[in-house]
């Protein structure tokens, strides 16, 4: 079985499941008809909040979930934190980039008004909507399409997945801007007793806590990581309720032996750690949006 959180786009989560070769698609109004093709199966199980989704996947055998990643090399902070706070068996085991199908639609005679959009749509489209000068009205992702149309009224509009556009609405001028959005990365959340093995390169999300919390306590741990031949692509700290800060990292690991050696070295030094994701592959394109820094004195 395969599910998603209540805040995620059902259409895009299903697309990710199809592209990734993951299973568990269901027809929204009941069982799949005998003649149904995979492309017709458009929804996953709604597992509730993000916390409920993680807890449910951890507690039910053979249940996995599709989750929004941010990017394999630059994880979404909320997902990193939820994974580390969740059951130790949880981890992300695969990733796929999905071309989004957001569309801006309204009645042909629409003259303005609010743009009704859910959490996933605002996450993916906020920058474009800002440049279009519209006023988003946020609704929960669970809000039925008919209710969204009623909220928008005759003068308002919707941002919604193209496959869910209701009859009578047409794409508005500017909707083509949403078609140019970069793909969105999704991952497969699973519960496993053992860390997934991999025989080629893989992107690894790794969390650790220094053995002591004092100025300079991070440096010895970073030295262990460097000695293992690992070049960190992502490093972020977060306060911990159990003393030291915790640190989240992401790096390309050439072979499982490198990760095994890092784990053994950290264990020998009493440094707490946890592998949050193992995503087979390398060169995940498109990459995170690059920043053009302006340094002091330059």
C-alpha cells in the first residue's frame, strides 16, 4: 500500500509513484475497474498530517508513503526534522522528479478576485503568483474542488492540478507561467529494520550529535567525516531537547563501504547518528536553485 500526507498534492504524489515504479495507486471513488490502466489511477491513501503519516508508516507493515523532498542534495528542513523525531526505522529510499501540472483557471468572465490555492500549490507556485500580482487565498489541501469553486465565486480563480480542473473553467492569461516551473522532487518513505544496501553512488541524508555540547565540539566530528573521504553538500544545525545540538547533512556517497566506515568511526567515538535517507544515483537534475552571493568587500 502507498499513501501520502493530507497536505500533499494527490495528483503529483500519484505521478511520482508512477514514475518511480512504486505501487499502491487507487481510484478515488472505489476499487479500480478491471480495465483500468496505471495512468487512470490518480490518488493515494490520505494518511493525515505529516506526523501521522510517519507514525502510520512506522506501525503498519507493507505501507509506504510519497513525500515532498525539497531536493536529494538539499533536503526540506521540515522533513529532516520529522524523520529524526520519528521512529528510527523510517527512512527515504528512492527519489524522483515530477513535472508539475499546476494551472491557473477561472470562469471565462472572471474579472479578478482571490486566487484559491492549497498548501502544496502555494509551496510550488508562490514566486510566480507574486510576479503576477495576485492575492492567494489559502485553503487546506483536503478541500474538495467544488468547495474551492464556491469559495472563488464567479470573479475568483483557482490554482489547481490540470487533471482536476472542473468543467466550465478555463486557463487564464498567465497560467502558462506555471507550466515553466521546475520539476518537484518526491521520495518514497519506508520503514525498514536495516539501512538499505547500495552498490553504486547514492545520496545520503545523515544526522549526528556531537558527544559533548561546547564551543568547538563540532570540529572533531567534521574531521571524522572528512577522514572518511566525504564532501558535505549540505550542513544544518538545530537545537535538541537532549543536550547537544543536532546536525543534518547530505552528501554523495560513492559506495556503501564508505558509509559503513563512517558509522563505525562515529560509534567508536560515542557520537550519536542516524541515516535518514539513502537515494541511489548521482547528479540529481534539476539541482537546487543556485544563489549568486555578494560578499563583503567584493
